[in-house]
C-alpha cells in the first residue's frame, strides 16, 4: 500500500498500517517536517468540547488513540491544560458534552479570573470549562508517527513527489520523478496538492480551495498564571 503525503494524516495512516503488519510505503514530496503544509509547528488545540455531539464522540475516541500513540512513542505528545469555551455556542457545547456523558462545568467570571488570571472576563460573563482539553505537540507528533511507522517496517521516502496516479485493474501505478511505483492501494493525504495528484486517477477530481492561515505565538506576561485553551464562539446554532 502506498500513502501519498507525510503530514499528520499520512503519517498516522502509515503508523496504523505498520502496526497491523501491512506492507506500506510513505511518500513525501518535500522534506519530512516541512513548513508548506498544515502539520508543522509547535502545537495544535485538542479538545472534547464541540457544538456537535458527533464531534464530541470522535474526540473522545481520538483522546484514547493519542494516549496509545504517546505510550508507543514513549514521549509526551499531548499536554492537558483544560479548556474554556465562551460566546453563544458555548451553550451548544455544554449540551453536546452532556449528551455524550463528558464532564464539564460552568465558571463564573470570578472563578475564571481565579483559575486563569491571564484571561480577562466581562462582568457577569460565564465560560464553559472542560478539563480534558489541551494541546498536541504537532511537529513532535508527526515525527513520532514516522519513527514508529519505520520501526514497524514502513518505508518512508522524502523528496519524492507523486506526479500522477493511474488505476490499473487490481492495482495502481504512481508516477514519480524517480520512476513508477506499483501498489494495490494508494491513500492520498496530500492536502493542497490532492487535486493535481488525483487528476489522472478519478473521473471527478475534488475541487479544493487551499487557504493560508497565519499562526502566531505570544509569550505570557508575568503573573498571568497557567493558560487553558480558549475558543470564543461568535454565534450559536440557534442564531
């Protein structure tokens, strides 16, 4: 099996295939850990709180999978900080968490200030608190997935762009600058490049509109205490 794209999704797929003894090859067009995709950088938010119960259930399952990955890697990959939700959709998040049996609580303005001095709260405002939220260490996690995949027999090739994929009966042919690769199945996790990779493989190529999102990190002021994740929802489902 061939996996195209070694970001988070591709590397996780390779790890899962290797763990189940499936012969696999992971291909990356750039260097591993490059900064052109969506998987690089220091952190990403991990949270159970979401307005949709379906997402809450998936996040609970994902939390268990993150724990298994960290145990397999022997290093910390998710830092639990607790998380706050503010704004209209926080009510929807509370309802979804309650439906799924996930613990949560409401904090009044003074309670938020006591627990998290760095967060300014409007008078009379309350925020939803969920203790299991935190941050996943993004770049470290992707590197761990690739290391474990290699350990379990997956070949990892960087600087190997896939130019096209062609189906041939019971297998596919991946065209690369270094030659052809034959595989029974190709899993494409190429992000913004998926449209080009699949142009020869499917009748209707998915139309994607990649966007650039700037991530910024700020050092906290002295005395601001510990920091949770914080999502401010502008609207709720009823709006």
